[in-house]
């Protein structure tokens, strides 16, 4: 009997049968269909479950969305009990019957950048939890960079991230946040990238499967594609060996919390490597972004991991 793998999103499918409708979000729609095709080779069905499909208990949802051959989602009104799920929406309900390839503990870790910083101490720029303006003196005493980065604890995509001059911390800053030493990456990485950047390692079953290099728009410092940055994908064999060596103990720290597929962002500055943050539900790349076979190989590895978990 075929196994069913479900991807869960906290958003709606529109009348055109698309999960994402903006041109710049084409990647996210297409990536689901690309993964569907890779899983089909292993006799596994992929379905989409959204907030439009109520959870009725015992691991079952009423209704789901089936990817069709026109690369659109068709609504199916019947009960479904997925064998395995990828939670892209941070599900806030569970009765113990839902089976995810990333554990709940790992998902909670993905939602708290300060917990990540504590876990990755020694690999991440100097970081402090700031709960009020009273904590600013501690930040200024211990962070020596002329600029300081403030990040919300639980947002991704560069949302809410602010860069301050050390003598002008914003009195209107929302709390709690982490404040972090700013690392200038404009020197790039020999043989990989010129200028400001971050490097995302996609981790599948404990190993770096692929990397992407993201760069901010001209004059910017945030590399997130949501913030106008560019992205290019590379095979594991093209990843800087020094980065892989630096990243391995970081991967091992996160793996102990039950992560099967996630990403870790890194950067290079001040002649050193640094971890930036971990994302427990990274956006999957799509094949139309592939220029060297890296994305195709990524989907094969992800499908193989899912098949292993379902065996």
C-alpha cells in the first residue's frame, strides 16, 4: 500500500489552485511539485494540507489538496491520515498521533534564536538576550563592534531584523530580542563569493546535502531573498572544505534534538567563520533554479530520507 507524505502550511490555496500567487514566490509552489515527482519514483504520494483542512483527531484531517499534472492543487473532501508530515506552518495542535520528520523539540528550537545562540556558543557572534532597555549597558559593555544587530526571537526571512549604531540603540525597540555583534562579510570568501553574503547549508539526515550562497541587494546587508537578495545553489562537492569542517560540530549539536531536514546559515568575516542561525523549516529550492544539478540532487536526497523514515 502506498505511503502518504503531507506538507502542512498555515496559508490558503487560492482559486487558481496555487499556494503562493506572487511571481517572486514561484519557487515555493514549484518546489512542492518537484518533491512530488521525486517521491513518486519511490511510490510515495505527496499531498498538501493547509489551515483550510481541519484536524479531527487521531492523526486525521478532513480534506487535503492533491497536486495535479497541471502543477495546481485540487481539493479533495475526504478524511486523510498522513503517514509522515513536514510542518511548514508550526502546527500548534497535536494529540500524539501526528508523525513529523522533525521532532517537536526541534521545532521549538527553530522558533527561539536565543536558545540556538546558547547551544552554538563559540560558533556564533557574541549574542545577548535583551528584555528591556535596562539590558543595553550589558550589551554595550560586551559587544565591541560599531554596529549591533537586533533580531526577534522567532521570526525568519530577515523580518524584524535591525542594524543599529552602538551609540544609538532604538528606544522604541520591541522586546524581547537578541542583540548580536555585527560581523562585516564584505571581504567575501576566496573561490566562492565576492562581497557581503551568507551561506546556507541544507542538512538532510545529519549531513550537508547542498548549499546556497545568498547576497544582499546593492547597498544592503540582509541576504534573505524576501529582502531582495539573490540566491545560487551549489553541490556538496563545491562547498568550502573549511566551512564543512567548521559546520560539522554545529550540525551535531542540532541533530541531537531530532532534526531530519533543516538549514543552518553561516558567514565569513574577520578571518573567521560564524554560524548565523538555524531554520527548522527552510524554503525548498525548485528545479527551475538549478544550474548545475545541485537542486535535482537535493530533491533526490530529501526523497530518500523521507522514504527511509516511512520504511
